[in-house]
C-alpha cells in the first residue's frame, strides 16, 4: 500500500540554521507529493507540492525535489526563522479506483529559537 | 473568500453518547474529505466525497462512524456510541475538483474528547 515515512522530531534549531526534514514514500506508480504545515493554533495548510519526478516545489524559502530514484521528497530551507516553528507533514496523493485521498506522515515538529 | 469552517471547535462528550461534527467546505469545491488526527500521530483518511459519486468510505474505522454530504455543500460526520479511542482532532478538507494534484484546503478541526 501507499505510505509516507518522515523523520521523527522534535527538531530544534537556532535562527538562520539550515533545515532538512527527510521524507520517503512507498507507492505504486507516480503519486503527487506534498508538504503541509501546521502553525501553532492554526489549521493545516499546503506549503509546497510536486506532481512528477524531478519537479521542485518551493514556497517561503522552503524547497523539496521529487526524487523517483530514491522515492524521497526531503524538505529543506537554507536559513530558518523563528516564525517557521510549526509541525510539518509530508504527504502523497493517489487516485485509486476513481477516489482519492492524501496519505500523511506522522509529522515533524520544528522549533526555531532566536 | 471564506475558507473551510468546522463546528464545533471543541466537543467533550461522555463515553457511549453520539456526536455530530459539521463541515462547511469552500463554495464551489466539489470534493470533500474527512481526516482524523490522534495525538502524536499523522492524519488518517476517513472518507471522501466527490460530486454525486458514491463516497469512498474505506477509511472509516468502524460502523459507528458515518458521514453524509448534501450535494456539494455541508457535510456531517457522525460517531455513534463514542469510545475513548475516538478522542482526536477531526479535520475536514475540500478541493476544487478532487484530482490527485489538486490542493486540499483544511478547516481548523474539531477537537473531540470522550471522557
């Protein structure tokens, strides 16, 4: 079946540090891949996505590249800010049998200290 | 414009009682999803509605769980005879057409606590 594995947190960094959150997936065919973010007290929102191999999604300084050969979609940011503190979820989306759902990883909590 | 809204935001109920959770999707979105987020866990898919098609109920954990959607508008998730393991945040999302590459917009969730 389809599944997503992401690195366990929590992750604590100092401001301006480099961030990597690893995500690997298992799926048949070619899923779309997403990173969602949940800021404290807010709902889940899409951060970035990639729909085919070698695509790079980017938003707010975050990037992730769809790597089919390693079945990965690692999230990176060169210089984190305190405002990036949140829980990050990697997800894949597949249409199967005419219906469709997101499969999420367990989430990685990021805390950025000033 | 208005996003996805859910009500109530918090619900505390006694074990064995029935609860009903409501979701108002973004106007014009044909696809609607329910997910469950248990403490420290990722989101679990529950059910998916797409237009007038039969819903995908494959994620519902037991027959105590059911959901309805009226046309392309409001959806209600009903949990009968609640159990403590039902305690979780229940999230609703909607998307424009429900395709695999279509962004899902999430509501703020309903935090359900079963005592």
